[in-house]
C-alpha cells in the first residue's frame, strides 16, 4: 500500500513566507529557508514552494532562493510561480528543485505540458489548479486566483494528465485558509478518476480533516500551510494520529 504524504506549503512573496484566507488578506509567516529546514527535520514527506505573485507580476521565481532552500532540506521539493518555458524549468532543476509546478502558463498554453513532460519526464511536472465552486461546478481560476475561466477543474485536470502532467495539486479557493476542512467532493472526483497522484490543498484545520481527505476523498497527499507555520499542528503528531487511524504513513 502506498504511503500518504504530508506536504507543508510555503507561499513566498518578496522572499518571505506569507499566508492568507481565500487567497486574500496576506500576512507574514516567517523565513522560507528556516521553515523548510524545520519541516524536513520534523518528517514532512515533501515541500512545496510557490512564488504567489510571480505570474501576476510577470517575473520569474527567484532561482537563488531555490538554491538556498536546496542546501537546507533533504526531502523532495516542488517549486512554482511564473514558470512558462523549458528554460525556466531547467534553471530551477539545476538550482536544486526536484519538481516544478505550472498553473496559469499551462492553462493558456496547454502544449507546454506536453513539452515539459517530454523534456523532463512526467514525474517532474505538477499541474497546479486553483478552483472555486460557483453555481453548479468547480471552475479554474488563473493568476493567483484573480481571473475566472469558464473551464471546469475536472476537465482541465483530465486534459493535462493526458498531455503528460504527472501529478495534480488541487487548491480549493472556497476552503483556502478557512480551516473548515478540504473540498472532499472535487478532490475525490479527481483522485478517484485520474491515474496520477492528487494533492489536496486548502482548508486544513484539524487532524481529522486529513483523515477525511485521505479516507473519503482518497487523495494521495495533503498540503497545508498556516496550521504548520503557526505550530498549531506538529507534523510528527499528525503522522502518529493518522497512523493510528490505519492510514499508511512514512516515518
């Protein structure tokens, strides 16, 4: 049985870790290098670093920061934000990233997913989807949640997997920062119908929420930010709790 993964997420703005609610009201949460090293030491399975304003401000993720992070962590880490070409990915992988995350650029140019998976292997390509439930379904949002599209999240995820995306990072904007639990319905739809791992993101507030997303939605990994940053839940305690609930964890 595959182990489930716990993944702290560090949203980075101007070189600092930040956190908001529903993608707004951003506040400082600490130094990303220190936090990344701490989480690696505590037993996090992977890390995700997202430069949350890179796409909106039309600039590239800071490769120097990636290099520094790589020096301080010994677990796989994914980097995203403003990545739109083979060259961008090459720089980040050479700087020490293990995987890269694409979002807006891939949606606007789906062929980028084909190109990156051919060049670097699908296991390296994580498709990030920011989605909001409106009316009758979950729709894709771009540019850090600022721009709505008319495309449904499941449809885009399915197409991207067919093009070579090796993993889906699904963030519910409705749930983000609320600590009311993950979006089990859309997470479950992707996790149970796509043949790649699905990382659930947005809404973690209690240890039980992780049980729900692993057992009910059948997500492969769960990502969280503020509960880890502000030390409300410690990763070793969370893993022990999940293990006691018969969820297979890596220690």
